[in-house]
């Protein structure tokens, strides 16, 4: 994880030369706007990125547009879903992080057996909060356009400073028993409700997914790292 800082915001401009270099394909241009030094990190919100992502979705739904048909169906996502996915664009995340002058980085590890583990790294010096919020569960299909993620475990690994060398606990079994472990586990289970589990998929191919978080009225784009 190497989260992007939201205290420094740069205006994103796509030049004609950049557009020509990538063949004026919305997806390629969108990827060009990401931080080149950290192309799998969470990027700050910009009108350019939002517009390009909308174009990726619109074009991807057309024949030959690059996106898989019926992206919410298991038949479509089974061959591309397994792997490590990093959130590269999610306006609600950058806004929340920015409110506290903090940084976020989110990763989803999807397995072929339908299980998933999520690690959200938070670095919020203003509140002296450093660590990982993790969750595990399963993923599957609701219909051809909608998938679901059913988390059933949650845990954290906190640090005294921004030294994250040890990384997150890989699963709930590795977390030492404590009152905090039980508290986070119970809070997580209470929050794992239906509105948090269902996600319409707007676009999917072998390296990019765009899905909607309808509860907050926002959109999340993740890029496959491995």
C-alpha cells in the first residue's frame, strides 16, 4: 500500500497529444490521468477523471466497447475476478479522507473459491490514527448487472505511527484475542447489512471494474494489480 495524499490536489488536464497517443480510448485516457508514480493508488477527485470514467462505462456497454457483457453474472466475472484489486478512484473516499487531512488506500483480494478479503489502510495524523481496517467474506452474483459481497468478519491492526511495515493481519484468526478484537468483530457484523452488500456493476474487463455504491450514491473504480 502506498496511499495518495489528499492534502495536495493537482488539476488533471488531458492534452491532445495524450489523447492521440492512446488512440482516444476513454479507458486508456483515464488510466493516463492516474498518478504515474503510483498508478494503483487512490487518486483525488477531478471533473476530468469523473467524465472519463463515465465515458468508459458508456462505451463499454456497446458492442466491441471493451467491457464484458452481463458483468454481474458469475459466468462473466469468474475468469477475471480472482486477484488483487486496488481502488484507484472513489470520490467519497477522498472526500472523507480530506476532511481529516488523511490518506486512504483500499485493496480487495478475490479468490477463485468465491472468498474475498479487504484491507483499508488509513493514515490520519490529525487524529493520531494509523492502521488497517480489514474484512472478509464471500462474493457472488445477484443478476447479470449486479454482484454482491457478503462480509462476515472484521478486524483492525493499529500502529502508533505511520510505519506500516508489518502490514495488516491476513485474516481474523491471526488477530490476538482482546476486548478490541471482539468489539470490532461485533460492530462489523452489525453493519454488514443488505444495502452494504449489493453493488451494480457498470463496467468490467480483465483489469478494471467500476461499481456503484448506491447507499452513498457514489461510484468506485478498482484496478487489478495482480
